[in-house]
């Protein structure tokens, strides 16, 4: 009896970069705060996702900024030409970050 082997490849995207915090203009009153992923990282995520994204084109990620780590999703922003990452208020407070500050961000795609 012949048995065929199934080869499985695990692909993970892990990126570390610096990015400035900004407020989404459409929700300025709610102070929805984001950072933009670099174009090359966004291109890699988009290529690997290949249409297998979640709602609104989102891709689940694990994020670390300073001593804070959490799970969320990145979202495509066609106007900026990259994925954007929401930075929740609890993280901004814990890391003492405000709009315009530059943070070192680690993003790991968790589910493609």
C-alpha cells in the first residue's frame, strides 16, 4: 500500500517597526487611534492573506508595544495604501503614548 505524504507549510509574519500614532479622521471625536504598518509589511500580509481575511478585510494579529501585548486585527486602508493597527486606550495609557508619539511596534499575524 502506498501512502502519500501531505506537506504543510506554516507561514508567519512577524514585523518590528516604529510608527507614529494618529487619529482616524472619521471618528476624531471618539479618538480612535492607529498606527500604519510599513508598506512592505502590508504587502507581505496582503499576499499571504490572499483573500482569506475576516470582516472588513481584517487580519488577526498579536501586538506588542513596550510592556503591553494584546490580540486585535489590522485593517486595510486603501487611502493610505497599507494596513492600519488600532491602539486601544488602555495600551496608550499604560505605555504613556499620545497622538503624534512614535512607538516601537511588534506585529505577529496569528491566523491566515
